[in-house]
C-alpha cells in the first residue's frame, strides 16, 4: 500500500466516528457527499482519502456503512483492544482515566501511575487505583501494555519516556510540552496549537473584516 499521509489518517479516525453514528441510527449506505458534509470538506477529498485503501464504494450508490467502518477499523489497527497506561494522575491523567469514549474506541486504560505519595493508592476512576511509578517496570513485566500517556510535568517526561521504551511500550501520547528523545512513535497533544491555528484562521478570514 502507498504511504498514507498523516492528515488522511487523522481524517479516517473522524470518518470512523461519523460512520459509527450512522450505524447507530441504522443507516446502511452513505455517499461521499454526505460524509464530506459531516466533516465540512469536499466530497472529492473523501473519495481521494478512501481510494488509498482500494475500491471501497460503488459508483453512484455510495459506501456500505458497515463494510467501510470495518475497513477503517482494520486500517487504523482497531481490530484489537489496545492496553493503555497513564503516567501522571493529575488533572489530565484523571480526566483521561474517566473518559469512557476511550474504551468504546478500543483503548482500555489498565493502570495509572504517579510519584506523589498523597495520590498513590487513591482510586482515580472506577477500577483504577493510582500506582507508584517506581513499580512501572514490575507492572510491565507482569502485565505488559501497548500505549502510554505522559501527563506529567515536562521536566520528567523524557526520563519516563526512556523507561517506557525500555519496558516495551509501543507508543506514547505526550501531553507534556516538550519533545521526547525516544525511537518509539509519539503523538503530541497540545491544546495551544489549536488555539494558535484558530487565531491564524480568524485573523486571515474575511469574517474578520
Ligand atoms: P498536574 O500537575 O495536575 O499533574 C501532573 C502529575 O504528574 C502530578 O500528579 C504529579 O504528581 C505527577 N508526576 C510528577 N512527576 C512524576 C513522575 N516522575 N512520575 C509519575 N508522575 C509524576 O498537571 P496536568 O494539568 O495534569 O498536566 C499534565 C501535563 O500536561 C503537564 O506537563 C502540563 O504542562 C501539560 N498540559 C498539556 C496540555 C495539552 O494541551 N497538551 C494542557 C494542559 C496541560
């Protein structure tokens, strides 16, 4: 398969969300035009994005919602449940641990770690007690996990990323405002980037006149 650009992969995840909503409503067929209007993009863009993965639609009749969902799940690696650990039981760690849509989307939080004695042992979400980060290696040896979330201060993020890499974590979602020097895949989440992008759009938009 041709290398798929990252913006396309991001849109696939959004298509999948729209398709899940349609499936819940019992819709069986969707056109590229309908999908495009849900994302407020051009229908030619939808067709181009989906064409990376073969001939998924029928000319004139659209895409089978169930089949397209299945294909996108496969492409996005969602044919299995990914086990996730969270490092940092602060504001972000707690919010994520309680975010039900993660599990609905095949990402199951299996443990939360922190270094703060006052937080260790406390229940942070149903079925999740904060563990001591000193036990990270032991936990990974006994249970393993696929993905780690770094919701810790930037000053400790790299040291923790190194430990995570050594114990076999496959990828990291990093909320800490820093760059990680590790070889495993990292996705950075920075809410300020969205605000800055929006500010740029507003100042360059005709609505601003
Ligand atoms: P917080 O201060 O509420 O939580 C951080 C937690 O990390 C604390 O519980 C602390 O005890 C723990 N911690 C510190 N050192 C540790 C270590 N070595 N091992 C394990 N746990 C450790 O912070 P909050 O608000 O949850 O933010 C977390 C990170 O995300 C920060 O780096 C913050 O700057 C960043 N952030 C990112 C945003 C984004 O859009 N990506 C938005 C807001 C914050």
